[in-house]
C-alpha cells in the first residue's frame, strides 16, 4: 500500500468527519449525558426515554436473543450442507458477547445514525469463536472502501497486541521510562489491507506498527438512513434535535418560574432599620419590622407560563413521533383483531422498511459472512459462500412482518 496515499486518505477522512462531531455531541448530551455537568443541564428526559425504547424495539425486531433469526438455504446440490453452517453460526453467536454488545450499537445507531461493531476471532478453546466490541463513532472515520480507527492505548498493550512491533529509539526511551505511556494508535483498513501506525508528528512511514490482510471486513458499520452524497447516516435523534433542545429549554424556564412561584420575590424599604442579611424565609419564621414601616412585601411576577404546557406537550409529542415511540408500541392492553394486526404491521413496515433493508445489507449479511469465514478457517464447517453456495434467509420478527404484510 502506498503510505503517502494512506496519509492523504486519513487526512481527508478526518476532514469529512469534522462537521458531524458537533451534531453527535449535541445528540449524545441530550439523550445519554456522560458527565455531571451534562446531567445538570438536562431538564427533560422525553428524548432519553424514547431512545431507550427505540433501541430496545430494534433489538427485539432485528436480532432477538436466543432466536432462530438467520438460516442458510442450499442453492445447489453441489453446495455444502448449509444446516451445519447455520447451527454452528447460531451457537457461536449465542455463546459470544454479541447480544450484550449489539444493544450498545443500536443505541449509537438511534443517536448518531451510524454505528460500528468490531468482530474479531477468539483464541482456540474459548467458549465462542467470536468476540464483539462496539466502537464509539468519535473514534471512527470512513471513506468509500476505507475505515480509520483511532484509539489510545498504553505502550504495554500495543506491544502485547502487536508482538512483532519494533519501536523507534525515541518511542523506546519513553516506554523504558514509563511502560504505561499512552500512545495514539491508528488502525486503517483500505479494502482488506490493514495498516496500524502510531500518530507521532503526523508521519506514518517511521511509526508503522503492523500490516496485514483480512479475508473479510471485521468492521461492521451500518447506518439508519443516508442522504445522497453523505458517508455518515442520519438518525431519528438528529432529526428531532431542534425539538429536543427546545423542550429542554422550556422545562428549564418552567422550573425557574416554579422556583419564583414557591419562594417568591420580595421587596423592602431600605430604611436603615431592617437587615436583609438576617431575614430567613422559612415556614413559621417571625421577621421583625420597625414601627410604621411596610416591612417585606411580595413583588408579583409578570410571568404567565400557562401556555408553556401547551408548547411543551406539542414538543414532546413531536419528539416521541420522530423517535417512533408512538408507532412501535407492539404491546397492547387489549386483544387485537387480525385486521388490526395487519394494519399495525403495515404501519411498522412503512416506518422501518427502508431502515430494515439497509441494516440487512450493511449489518446482518456482513456479520454472517464474517462468521462463516472464521468458522471455515478454524475447520468447524466446510467453506461456504453466501454468493454461490447458500442463500441467507432472514427470519427475525421484522422480516416475518414484512412478508405477512400486504402493502
């Protein structure tokens, strides 16, 4: 691989990602705040609750745990037996950390519009052949057919992951002084060619840690929806962000007005007798005043926030609608007729049909291809291809709904 071209590609990927970082930060702060400061500035939890419900719905509809949601069907008599491959793939997924990790990816998908799972191979003897990690989108930069993953690791961890790495003299001095020295590691995958290097002074040539080639892409990157000309996806949260920010501000103002309504605003004559520093406005308190003075008198507030509830209810309804909270309510407190079930399925497919097709193409199929490749290389199954030997049959609830629904 041409190292100079790799450097240009990396710089371009970082530049194209830059405008999205602020949007992602806003989407995260108003739905899953991570610091005490962010929690303190969050006054309305409508979006956070809707995102949790949406991620849980996608989890149940797309990859229900311990369910037979994938199946391989033989395409020709000469093809290997797909039943063995199907059972092995299901068993290794069930025994791995897939179902605990994929929900994190669905949260990222609903918030950022793009999610990334890293699917690697466990050592021989492990419970499952697969291991999954959800990578934050702030660590990922993409181009067509290229992925750049930035992470910070200690020097010891880098040497353990890449034992053939020979550090430069300057880096070795830092490692000898402190083995836990944090290093900024960039791992790139262009096509299926892998290059990892340390980000030191922006030079790649002298800081390459490892190179290699993958048989299948270990980075599973999938998107909610995509506008033409864009690489990153758009999420329901990004669409609802203006309403989310406005609702949060309205609740903040309502709380401030409520504080005024509870404690009040008071005025007193500055007659040199009353000491405002000694006044304690608590129930049952006795506040002395000079004879003939007016003492404390309440100051009426001109604010009237009766209209705020109308505005807030409208904002919350729009947030729930955009985040599909009012359209993915599959649990009902009453029995539904067959016609109602079909109508609900039809509505669900109108809402999620395009997203379902994209996730099937960008997530489920690459996941199965990567899993089959790992299992065949380990000798668990015969080599089998989804392009020629077998056909992927998707049997998750959303797939069943799409086939049962007459649109």
